[in-house]
């Protein structure tokens, strides 16, 4: 005798399941199952695992359609309910959705070039937090932890700090537009493209870098010796 066929889950049932999990969490299957008629606790749990794509192995690039889906779901569910969000995107799990949103799709991401003020603040924050990039995010609005890490390891940032250190400039000079314009193009290898003349530094523009006086040479030396691939994870702690 054949076992009775299990009916496929309908979109309406999926919606009920999401609502119940939003209210009760993904552990109280006894309460969740009460919200989905004719579905057992085991059935609800199995369906949620399927919707979560917890074992998703897809490493393919995100498609334009997926990006549109993700943005639309975040608009309705919020940027935080990642298990719920992932349930709308087959083949993507919560971690993938969270990282895609925070690193690529979030409209608050700042995409323009880093300013000299931001670079000065980055040095201050690195002295305080080390390579804990995510802890710097609240202090650098619009910059993601990954963007901060990439900036720290970039040739242009290293050249800017090295230039300030080699000329015994103080913190105000790193934020000077005249200093930035005095620099020659940077070699892909790092530090051999500096201008020979010294630009006249501007007054200190930001109080956040007051504590950097006398530190530039040490920071520059540290950057030269540092392995550029060190700390490739989100945080270096």
C-alpha cells in the first residue's frame, strides 16, 4: 500500500509559515504548526529548512533579477530579518543575502572616492580597534567593513600616509587638499611616485585627528612592513 502523497506547499502556506516564524521564532514548531492548517511540526520545520536554502551551494554571481528580488524583500521585511528574507530567494541563504545587501545593494553605501578626512579618521580608528573593521563602520558613515578593509590595504591610502610620514607632517596635513595635489601618481608597487616638493600644509581641519601628532612616521613604517593580504577576513581579531 502506497503512502499518501504529500501535498506541495502553496504560496499562501509559505506566507503563513513566515508569519508564524516571525512571531514565534524558528524553534517553537508547536506554535508555528498551529498557524499552518494541516501541516505538522516536522513538515513546517522541513519546509523552513528548504526555504532557507541552508545547504545552498550556489557560488554563482548574483543576477540582476535576484538583486531586484532582494531589494524588494528588504523593503517589505526590513534589513535584519535575514532568515525571512532568504526564504523568498531560492538557492540563497541568510548569510548570502545579508552580505549582498550590506556590501552591494544598500543605497546608503558611499561609493565616491575616499576623502583625506576619512583617511585621517581611518588611521585613528585602526590605532584604536586594530583590524576589527566592523567596529569602525559606525564612525565612517556609508563605508562598509569590507570597504574599510580594502581602503586600509590600498596602495593609494598607503602612499598618502607614507607621504605625510616622510615629510614629518602632523595630522592636519593629511587632511590638506594642497598635500593631496602635491603627490605624484602612485606606482602600482607602492611608494616610489611622490612629489619632491613640499606643499604648504593647511590648518587642522578636523578635531578627530588631534591625537595623531607625531605618529605619521610610525604608521607609515608599519604599513610598509605589513603583509597586504593579512587580515583578509572581515575582522582581524
